[in-house]
C-alpha cells in the first residue's frame, strides 16, 4: 500500500506522539527552542529529493564541473523516448541499456533520478525524430499524424491516441516499469508523460483541431495503469485530472507545472480570469490539497530562468510571476532550472536562487527536548518535538534517531507524517541509559531508506550542518555523583630528616623526632650500641621526621626483626621484653 497521510490531521497541525507501552513520568528537565540550535535552512544542504535540478544530458562536456552544483542539486532529470526502451508488446531491452545506466550514474553522484518517457518531442524541422515504438506502426498499423506549428517553431508526429493496440502497449510498458522500478530508492519521482507533446498530456498548436487528439478515456486508462503499477514511488501528471486528483485523489499522485512562474498563478493583472493557468485548473478540479499525497514539481519557464532572481525582475507583471509566491501556493518540492547549473547565477541572484531552492519541499527542526525518569531502573525517557518548517512533506519514509556514546541507538518512524507547515509531532525514546556519559552527549538525526549513500536527510537547524542535533541533559534528581575515578593528588612531598635516640627502652617514633639528634655515623644500626656509650643504651631510629630541607640520608633505616614478638600497644611496635605503657614518652615501649 502507498504511504497514507491524514489531510485532516495535517491541516489541523495535530501532534503525534510515538511512545512505548510504558508512559513516561513527568519531565524533570526541558530544553526549549532557545536552548537548541537555531533554525537555518542552509544547514540542510544538500537536501535530498527537493530543490532545483537539471539534466546531465543538457550540458555539453559532462556533468562533473562544480558550477553545476550551485545551488546544490540532489536530483537529475532524464527524458527518455519510449522507442528507446520498448521494442515489442512485452519486450523492454531499454531498461538494461538506457534506463539503468542513467539512474546508476546519478546514484553514483549521490543524486536521485526523475524520469519522463515520451513519444512525440517537438523539434525544429530537420531535427525531429519520432519515439513512437516502430513495431506498433509496422506490426499493428498504428496511424501517425504529422504536424507543424509556427508558434512552437517545431514539427512532430502524433500517434492515434485512441488506438487500442497503442493503449495496450502503454499499459504493458507501465506495468513492466512499475514491476522493475517501483520502490527503487534511486528514483525520486516518475513523471507519467507518454501522452502529447513532450509527454505533457496536451497537443496544443495554433490549430485548434489538434487540441482534442488525446481522448479523455486514454488518459483515464493510463491513470489506472500507473496507479496499479506504483505503490511506493511518487508519480506526477502535467495537469490536474479529475480522475487522479481532487475528489478522486490517488495516493502518491502529484503534479508538475512546466511553465512555472510564467502561467502558474493568476495574480489578477491580466484583465480577465486566466482559467488555463496551472493553479486555476487545480482550483477548478478542487485539488488544492493534492500536495499532501503527491509531490509538486515542474520546470521554471525557460525564458525566465536567467532573470527571475535578478533585483530588477518585474515580479507580479504579466507572465513574470514571483517565484516565492508560486512555490508557496503550489507547495512545490522541486523545479528544473537549466540556467542555475549552466551559465549559473552570481551575486545577489545566486543568493536568491539558493534561498528559493531551500524554500521548496520539507524542512524539519527540533523545537523541544524533555527528559523524564524511565520506568526501567537507571534509565530515562527522552522526548523530542519536531516541527515542519517546510511547505511540503517528505514523500517517503523518514525516521528520527537518538544515539549516545554508550552504544544506545534507537530509531523511531513517522517524521514523514508531519505534513503541513507549522505542524509538529513528538517522539519518545525509552530506556536511555541514565549516565553522565550518555546524557552529556546525545545526538538526534534523521534517516530514510530513500537516502542515498553519502547524502543524508538533515535538520534545517544549526550553525552550518544539520546532520545531527547535539544536546546535553542532566541526570535525574537524586542520582549519585559521577563515579569517574578521582586522580591521585599530586602534592609535593614534604621534606623529611632522619633522627635517633640512645635509650634502653624503645621510644615512640614521635619522641625520636622531638628529642632525638640528627642521624650521623655514630648510630648506624637499629637496636645496637653504636655511639650510645655505656648503660645498656641502644640506638633507636626514625628516618622520617619532618622539618628537614633535604630527604633523609642514604643510610637505610634498619628493619627490626619481630621474631614473632607481640606488639606493644602504646607504641605499635613489636616487643619481646616488657612493654612499658606509662611514664614519659621516652620511657614507653619495650624494656630490656
């Protein structure tokens, strides 16, 4: 089934919340728009599936020169003749030799393809080539009608659009096209084409007899065939037809205006209502909400492309319409603009062209992030609110993801359901680790199965690049402080000196420091009479008395051998004799 959008919800701007079956507790902290990266349409560049584009086959010398990417383009357009693809009622060798090489080349450049197939492409006399499949003429006697037009400065040859064999061939082609390419993420949009001049569903010349060459029944049959063949890929027709849009809106059916900003909207400057203008026909078909289901595309009228963004462009005069007004009215997603990628714009015109490219299509921004204690221990639930700042939806699947350095990464779908400008949706991520490592470095991002390698969908916010929106949130109230290791102190060691006392009994270490003498050569060994003269006195050491300017002497402190003796409580030293626990400090310890 094609993706379903709710026009009523979109119009009302209802908030959609994606939550787990365990509702979150009340938020303990919230980031508002003022706390988040600012809105910035340029941060989403290059934005997939929207903006200005051209065809690589319209530019001599290839399509790799950097000038062709300013404004940055994310799509490429291809006209393809039906006879180049179809050679029999069930034979389509051109899929392999013509279609695939083009869409593969575009995808390799990180760009989606837009395709339109045709049979009658008007050209000046002497350069016209019919692309009606020859087997229909040779094997099925399809009648062709040559034509010429002074107004178009062109000639052509139209097939009999009422011919049953032609209609069967078209149905077979559309079915095979859908079977092969529906849902192919390399293709952004397919313009139905096939009928009329340039595949635009009309045969208008100065001779009114040509205007009715395409029967309405043939259009309706083709609409049914396309609707059956394409369940995922967006399709577009040149003019609003009551059988495809409006009261009979087909999901995924959009429109394209190939005279954009020339005869798109009726600004009331023509002296009479312009019923043949594009948007006038949309209104007459009661299809002004078609863009909620199918994309709006087209081409800036060729003769306007070079000047439409100039400061002195006479916007609002006859057949020179304001681009921004046309885009807003029609909810345009993309426009062909050969000039932007050929001669290109400079100065203020280039700035305006970039802004116009940004204006088209979708633009998503996070406006609020809140955090609540989770229903699972040591976790939190994080909710992000996303707003649609753009004038059109993202027409394929689009999800929002949340990740943090501890390996947490979750994606929630439904961003593509935010349709109308100003509408919002909230997305809740549950069981996010409640650690400072995770919450201090959270990354939101957008993802789609239709995003090509190296060409992600970005947020329209941030100083320069909207690939991710980074936020930091606090731990839940009452959480223990971070258990990160505390580094050992790096204080400068206190200078010490060695002292000794000659005593019969073992003194306290502090007694040695207070009453002792600086160690020298006279008292060299612990518990021996070295320089202590007579009276049974022994040499007692303490090598770590404070107050010296230099470290203790290099003579090592003797290590007493306890020999398994009990410890004298007042001193904490082993004592193999009688422990003296009273009297002056110098008389505490072990007696002889």
